[in-house]
C-alpha cells in the first residue's frame, strides 16, 4: 500500500515539475496539492531513486528539477 502511495505521489510531483525549469518544495506542494511534508518526501524519494530529479538547496530552500 505504501509503495503504491509513493508511486502516486511521485507522479504528482513529476507532473508539477513537467514543463518547468524547476520549482521549490513549497511550489511543488502547492501545484501537486500535497499537504504533508512526509508525503512530499515519500514521492521525492521515489523520484530520486529512479534518478528522475536533481535536488539542490538555494537560499535555504529545496529546489527540484527534472533531469
């Protein structure tokens, strides 16, 4: 069940990032309608494992873009 949720959250995050030059964590959560940080990180873990995103820290904020 949790694996399915992680995959679904990863899809929401990917859709939010698709067509952009990258977004902050806050922007992704808003665009993907993800409320909890734990859900954001669950989806991000999936995308990072699959090497679909690059993550950096800009001015203290997490910045994510598709690779």
